[in-house]
């Protein structure tokens, strides 16, 4: 998700300022978008990967019985 936002920001920045590339503005905007999406997208990404892990490796009854949380 963060990589896609980074690439999209780079493409939009290059297309909108093509003849004279504003390197500093492009650098600042890509860093800002990458940090913003990375921080705000972390909970969504973490939850999605946990769901994938549960689909690929379902919880077995022995794991629930031996869990420290009871």
C-alpha cells in the first residue's frame, strides 16, 4: 500500500511538472505521502496479514486449550 502510494505520487509529480521537474518539491511530497500512508496504513496492513495467516493456518483446538489467556 505504501509502495503504491509512493509510485502514484512520483508519477503524478513527474507528469504535472514534466518540462521543469521540481525535484525538491517532488522529494518532499513523496516522503510526506510515504510516511503518512505508512503510519496510517499500518493497522490495516497488520490486520489483513493476520487474517491471511489465519486462513492459511487455522487455529487448532490444542492451541486454544494451551493459551496463556484464560
